[in-house]
């Protein structure tokens, strides 16, 4: 990819409609070999961008889903202890016990980070890094800085080509500056009206343009109501699918369950007369 415009075209072909800011940030991450840190409200397309980048660049996608309590054995590697034990028993029957043979690549279980180092070039998606704890952030920063890992029993594994790393955060907590400084940063807003209409019609080819615009306009107004869970693009798509399935020609209250997930939000929207 030689320019943001060329990458934007590739993302478009992969089914993701980027704006200029997204295309530029993604292009710079590719051109500079830097991780891309994407922050924004849920449903703004952070994870979808990583998926589309892998398609556009024609490389594998490797995903690490972060959660509270995640550690190196879940993210990097672990040893296949049952197979090691079986191997040891076979050696004992032969009288050929060799502890070094227990720590070869055949017994090493590669988790997402190690898979990315071994299979680069690829896109490594570190999803919802804000759900992990401080210790994991520090560990992740070290791996991203070196693009290598040292396994005491085995040795160093280094990526011949650094993976394109995309980190996402819903900002449930602040991620430390040290990790952000290592990355290029981009804040994703909910798409504008015309872009959301285009996304709806691209994803649902049979969707009437008028209905797509009504859905996008209604969802856009909902996002301004200070809801517990403002709807993202995924909810817009679900709502449009529900209306299509029912043969509706405009949004209605009966289908709000496709776009709103809290009773309080539904009551607020109904009271606002956004949906008739």
C-alpha cells in the first residue's frame, strides 16, 4: 500500500468503509511499522478495522482477547505437560531419560502473541486491552518493543517481520502512557450520517435507501440521549435486519429490542418520540 487512499480502497474492498482519519492512521501504522492503538465507544468499528486490515493486506489475523486476570501463559505460550509426561515415560522405559528433550518446539503451545511472532507478517489484534491489568500491560509493552520473546527452557523466538499490531480499548479504564507512547493513536467516533447509511447499504444490499437513512438518523439521535448503552453500528445493522425481516418500511417501537439492550434506554427513547 503506497498511500492512505490506496489502503482506503483496500479496506473498502474488504467491506470496511473508512474515513480519511482512519485510513491515514492505518496507513502510517503499516508504513512506520508501529502498533496502532484504537480507542472509542463500543460499536465504533475498532475490531472490524483490524479484521479488514488483515483482508486488505492479505495476511493472517491473530486475535488475543483480553480479560481481567489474563497472564503470559494465556497470551504467549505454555508447555504441553500431558505430552511431556508421556514422552518422559517412554524415555524411562528405554532408559534414555533426557530432560532437555522435554523442552523442544513440539511440546511448546503457542498462544496468540507467540503465534504472531512466528507467523508474521500478520495482523495481531489485541482486543479490549483496557480489560487487562497493569502487570499484563507491562508484559505486553515488552513484547511489542522487542518483537521477540525469550523462553528460559527453549531460547529466543524473534519475528523476522514485526506483526502489524492493532490494540483496541473501550476506555473502561485508562491505559498507561508507556503503552500508548509505543503506538500510533486514533480515536474512533461513531460514523457520520452519510457514512452510516453507506455502511448499512453495503452490508445489507437489499436494504431500501429510505429505510437505511431512517435507521441511521434514529440511531444518531439515540446516541445524543445519554443512554446506558448507546447503539453502535452493529446495533444499527441488527435493527435494519429486523425491520427487513418483518417487511417494515420504517422503524417502530416493536423492534427496539434489536438496537437497545436496557429497559431504561428503551423507555427514554420511547419518551423522546425518536421512534413512532
